[in-house]
């Protein structure tokens, strides 16, 4: 009988199919609520993964540097060996960091941070133009890889030459002396694009020896080491272990500390958006109360006949509880199917575009997680069952004689 009411219920008088329409509206409300919530969870999870992938791909999990800003780590070689031997560490990459003025022409000059690395981070290698392997070492002139934002502002392309000027101050307090700048000409070998303006606009990459010469850093000293681990959940504990083991002046900062503001924005999205969208599911579930009460009102005579034939109140209560759960099940399955279809279309075709300067990516990212589908389905069906409890109790208390006379 619950299935009959779900698919083929009709009213007594004119507009007999209106009651069926109301049932379909209730199912549609649950469908839209579930689909919206699942898509919100997938997009928020996608944002989190995409931002984390970009930041970690650019700067590794832990950055080991000196407490004294701008000072290199003098015990570079031994420190690198000790870091590589720590449990969970998969890679230790040296980095030479040097602020420079980059000049393309007389009216195209900008301040950037030059990073000397052995090779480009894996994430950037996948997002550099040209897409083939970019060699940071070259025979004729040092190579340089720049961000898309910086390249557009300076008007440079692959193959163009640019000049870097590196300034360095020497001396103690009250006796600062600016040395003559070191100058180096580079050829642009690649342009990368992460859609993170704070990175694309600021950082350029070259090889370690050239960056070391510009920064007047003697070998084997380095500005810092980028440490990658096999288990991201151990990042905080590893950073604490590094500081406890090596002591001053070694400082270990996680990528989450380096970009705390960006990750705080991601956490805000993760906590607020699913909560707001989840209200849709809650409203859709409680709409079932009105739908079932309207159904009981239309079927009062039938309920009275059933009770006069010996049907118990518990059976009638179970009838409408099952009907509420069925509405939830059908709406949940439809919503999951709709959400999955839209998510796959977004992944394939990028239907939802975003301003990269505000969201750090050009299309809305999607990250599907089976746990989200299971959790949303269980909660939705449970809410629909709870919402059906009040109408079910009303149906169970109908008096047979009065209901048969009901007009």
C-alpha cells in the first residue's frame, strides 16, 4: 500500500492527480537537496585538494631554514644527509633564495624572488610551457622559468633574454654597506601557470650554481631545504622533531604555516558551505510532513475503513512511516544520480568557470568521495523517516466512525 501511495495515489474529487503531484514534489525536493549537498561537498573537497596540491607541489611539506631571516644554513651538506635519514622523509631538495630585479627593457623592470633548484618541482613541470622537459642548465646562457603573471607584465616569452640584478647588504648595525650588484643575463626557457597570483607573480626558477653566485652564498650553504614526506598527516610532528633534533638556528615550518591565510580560507569554505547547503536537505525532509498530512486528509475515509476491518494503529503508523522513508530513498537515489552526472560533466567539460584571480583556478574543481555519498544518503533517509513520524501518529489515532463520515 505504501508503494501504491508513492506512485499511484489519487484524490477523491476533481484534480485527482494533484495529490500524486504533491508526492512527486516532495521527492523532487529531496532530490534537489541531496544533489546540491553532494555537489557542494565535492566542490569544497576539490578546492581543498587543488589548493593543497598547488602549494605543496610548489614548496614541499616542510621548509627547513635559518631562524635569522636572510641568512643561509652553513651546515648544508651534513644537514641534508641527516634530514634524508629521518623516518618518513622521501626527498630533501636544496633551495637558494635570492631577491633580484628582473629587467626586460628600460620600462619593463620588476622585483622577484629567484629560486635556485636542482630541478623544477613536479607540480610545475606539469604546468610549464613548453610541455616538454625544461632544463635549468644550458650551455649558452643560464635558464629561467617564470610565472604567467610576471611574463605578461614584463612582456616576455619563451626564448627571450632578461637580465637579473642582485643587491646584497653587508655589515652590522649602523654600518650597512650596499655592495655592487651582481648582474646575470638569462634566457627564458619556460612559463608556468598555477593560477596562484602570489606565486606566479613573484617566483622565478633557475639552477643552484647561478643562484648561489648571485646571492654570494658559498657552497655547500643553502637558503633552505624543501622536505617532502610520505605521509602528509605527519607534517607537524616531523617539523617539531627537526627543530628538537637540530636546535638553533635551524627552523622548520610546515607548508600550512607558510600559507596559513590561504588554508584558513579553504577551511572556512569546508565548514560553512556544506552547512548552508545542508539546510536544503533539512527543509526538503520536513516538507514530507505537510505532504503526508495532506495525504492523510484525502485518505481519511480509507483509513477509517481499514480500521473498521481490524487494521491496528501500529500498522497504519508503519504504513506512513514506510511511505516517508520511500520518499527519502527515491529522492536520495535520484539526487545521487543527478549529482554524480553533473560532477562527471564538470570534470570532463568544465561547465562552471571561475575567475582565477579570486579562486586560484579557472574552473570549479570536483573531488568525489564515496564516504560523502554514504553519509548524505543515511542522514537524508533518517531525516525523512523522522519527519514522517508525526503524520504516522496522526493516521494511527483516526477514529473509524468519524473518519467514515468525514467529508
